[in-house]
C-alpha cells in the first residue's frame, strides 16, 4: 500500500470510496510481493499494480464489484502452465489478492496510519482476510512498535496472538499473511490475517566520499534504502556531490558507526559499504562493523592485494575467522564492472543476492523457483503451497 498511499489519501480525505486490491500471499514465481496494492478510484482510474500486468484487469473488475456491494473478497489467481495465458497469470505463480472498499467509514484509522508512515514511525496494520464467520472478515487492528494496539480482530485471544506476530513482522520490515484457528489458536486453521508492516526504510551506510560512492548512493536510494554518506574530509563530503543521499555526514567513519550503534539506529536490515580503500579509514571501521552481528551486509572496496593487506591488519587487530567471513571483499559480484555506475550495480546485486539467498548465477543456467523467500519463510505461518483454486471471502 505504501506506493499508492498518496493517491489513496487524496481520495480518502475527499470523502470518496476506493476499491483496493492487495497481494496478501504469493506462491512460486508470483511477480509482486505481499503488500503490493492496486487502487480503482471513483473516477474509474487505476493506480498501482498487484501482478505487474498479469491479472490487473480481473482485479479491476472485482474491485468495482466490491465497491458496489461493500463486501470484501479474497481471490486466488493461479493457473497451470497450460492455462496461463487464458487466465492472465503468465508467470505460473499464485497470488492471493484481498479486495476491499476503502473510505472514511470503512477505514477511519487510515489518516493516522498515513501520518505515522510519513513520520517514519513503525506501525503494523492487521486485517482479517479469511474467517469462518464472515462478520469478522475486514476487521482491523493497528499495532505500534511499543506494543500498543487499536481496534480488535474479534477477541482478546486473537488480538494478543496477532499483535505479537505482527510486531515480529514489523521488526523484520516484511508484510505477510498469518494463519490461526478461528479464535487465534496458533496451531489451528481457518482464520488468515494479513499484516502490513510499515517500517522505516532500511539503512545503507556508504563510507568514503568518492565517485563510486555517488553511484552506490544513487542505486541504494533506488532500491528503497535510506542512504547516509560519511567521510572525515569536509571538502569531499558535501550535499552537492551526493544529491541522492538522504544525509551526508562529516566524521571519522569508525566514530560515526560507533555512535549510530550506541544510539540504536542499526538493525538487521542495515548494509555497510566501505569504499575508502585507505587503511587509516577502513581498518578501524571494519574492525567495528564486523563485530556487529546484526548487520545485514558489510562490503569493502579494493583490489585483491588491498584485500589481503586489509585482512592481515584486521587479524592483527584481533578479528576471528568467523568475523572476517562476514566481510564481502572485494565488494560486489563479478559482472566485469568498470565504471562507478556498473560497480554500484555489482554491489547492489551482491546485497540483493545475500538478502534473498540468490546464487548470482544467470537465471538461464539455474532450475527451480526464480523468487526466493529466505527472509520471510521463518516468519509466516505454514509453508505448503495449496492448489491454485479461487475462493471468495
């Protein structure tokens, strides 16, 4: 919903009613992740996407029906390879799309949620998308990172279970569907709750104010990271040289990283790229970074000779084999990169592959699923892929 929130809020504040379809679960090679939304406005316009074009037409028609009826619907789009083109989901994956009517009457909390998202405050929105009692479908609960909650999904037991699990998704920055028994039983089935996790953007810390850093900052921003460029040299660390960065900091890299850790502003989604390839900067910085176990990625630029010298210095500083094994150096995947922009793509590719468990091999040389669910799998209830049949909510 984040990518369509501005348009949605415009209609919501004007008192209009909007049809909204949201991907709540995906299986196999589904093209869009949970949380991707498509709006059908009161003027008939379509905003956003749930499948990259595969089933938008069907969702558009269903959204119009839901606006007219007021009844939310959970629909599954999935076909065999033989029938793919007939239905429209040509990738062969499976999508569960929850379609609902959104207005000030049906979603009065939306204004507060939008304000929280705009302010960068983490908030989770839990919605019942399937339940044996149709009266509970569409019930919503808002959970804050401090454990607070607003609204109810039907009972205290349900609310307690969903709040705890929603906070786990919020901490990881992932949205997804959770399964329970009708009264929130963790080992039961029959109730499915979709959780939108609106977490602040993950951070990318770029150390070294060089031309490669400008390209990395640009790619990082494109991927949705909040990018910080840090360098101890004020003549190079300027906003004009790094317009794509969210902030440019003049400080010694290791001192800045220590301060950010002490302030609690680093987490398991934070990636660190060290581009200085100067021992007086990068060795003290890497000595700290590699001892922070929660960082998602630590990469350092330099030739193989620079890497060997850097590794020797880090060993002398007391780093263990396990700590050094976390270092991606020389940084990036082997793409044959030469320019700063190509190198930035190489670095981004390595970060993405590490995040999702990708091999970095050309897809044409691999078999099996294209999309990986490495980060999400342990958080979502159940792992079986049901047969691709459609059903309503």
